[in-house]
C-alpha cells in the first residue's frame, strides 16, 4: 500500500492536552492525536493500534514480498490461493466499492499503475498498444473466487488495495480508540483522517485544506467531529512531457491519467473509507458528474476545484470555518 495520491490535508496544530504518536506504515506518515487521562489505557491503545496497522500492512501490501496480496499476484494465471475469512470480507468490500463507484475503484488496476510510472527517473508516455495490453488485464469482475480461494485468471493481472486500504485502516484504528474508551482522537494516515469526537479544548477538530495552486499552504479550513475526511488530487504526483502534465490517478475506463481539468476533490463523510473512495471517484468523473455522485450519499459533502472553477455540495458550507 502506498500513500493515497492527492490527499493533502494539513493537520491541525497539536494541543498541549493531546497525546501524540507517530509511526511509518503503508508508505506514509501515520499520526494519532488523542486525549486520555489514564496513561495505562492510552499506552494500551497505542500498542494495539500500531500492531493492527503493521499486521494489516504485512498481509495486504503489494510492496511486501511475503504478503498475501503478493502471493496472489505471483500466482496469477497459474494457481488458486487460499484466503481466510478476513480476506473474503475485504473482497466483498471490493465488490461494494466497485459497484458504488461505477467501476472507478478497481483493485486490479495495478498493471496500468505500473505502466504510467510517475516515479520513474525518466517517465515516458506508453504507446497505444502497451496501454491496451495493460488495460486488458484490468477488471475486478474477472477475478475468480470460491469459498476460501481466489485466483487471478491471467498472468500479469495483479491486485492492489492502495485505492482504499489506508482509509479502511484509519476507520479501524478509530474503532480501536473507541473500544479503549477514548472519546477524542484524530487518526491521520497520510492525511486521510477520521475525527473521533473532539479535542479537549474545542468543539471540533479543525483541518486545513491545501491550496493546489500553492502546495504546502492552505486556503480553507473545515471543522469536523465524528467524520472522515479525504482529498484527492494529482498536482504533486505527476510528470510533464512536452508541456503536458500526466497525473498519477488513472481512469480505468480508458487506461490513461485523468485529464478533466480537476485539481482537487475533498469529501467529508461518515467514515474515512467512504470519504476517500468518493473523493477519488469524483476526481476521476470531474466536476459535473462528481458533485452529484457525492450528494447521492447521505451524510457526504464535497468540494471540488478545477483550474478555472470551484463547486461544492449544498451542505459543505456547514463544515467551513470562517477566516
């Protein structure tokens, strides 16, 4: 799993009454800010949260050669791989996410992600044939599943849970915090967040939204409690050839980087998983289709920007903090 590209939320300043834990996992910086008067309970939460994330990454990261996902990918076109109940539940979640995003979220996108490698020392634009070949390997519905087993039917197919894994982990750690009796916590994994309750000195968690035109600065702030927040954009993770920018977010419909003039999509939802999935899907669909998609989910609100326009759902203003 890697950092979900385009999520550039700027975390609020730390309160003196907050405990803070930072660690690296899933290719990004993970931060826990929370209030807890009981040191033993606080330490127990920290240990369990970090251990859960490490175990999740070890099992499902495509970057871990011994992970279950790597074993499934290595067996593509050859063998079935045994999976447990937890993994079957994740596959069922993939079914749901693939459906609600109209196929935009597809866990088999890895062949295209590898093809459009923005991290390469000398990025290149793939030819039409290479794009078509990689695109032909993509398709969540092509994955074969039976009880306790999974198989990728063609060599070269590959799974990647990076499109939702980090957000899923955020929600799980927030649930672990609640299980430990913690009522105020901000779980922040690479700026995908869930705000549990509120900090000890305020009614809401305040989060800055990065300005795509001036990365590293923020042009707006929102206040949230018991909500997930995620942003998507490709203004940092990209490469430019002959004056044209190619971002890292690939549209599964044509196998090419998104080119609809969107610069950022931010979603506030009842959980981080939904916020992240909707922000990425809206970014791919563009302003005209993206905002109605966000509005179709109760409790979800969104803000989208392009190089020349800005739009938001009807209720997004309820979260905006006046400057």
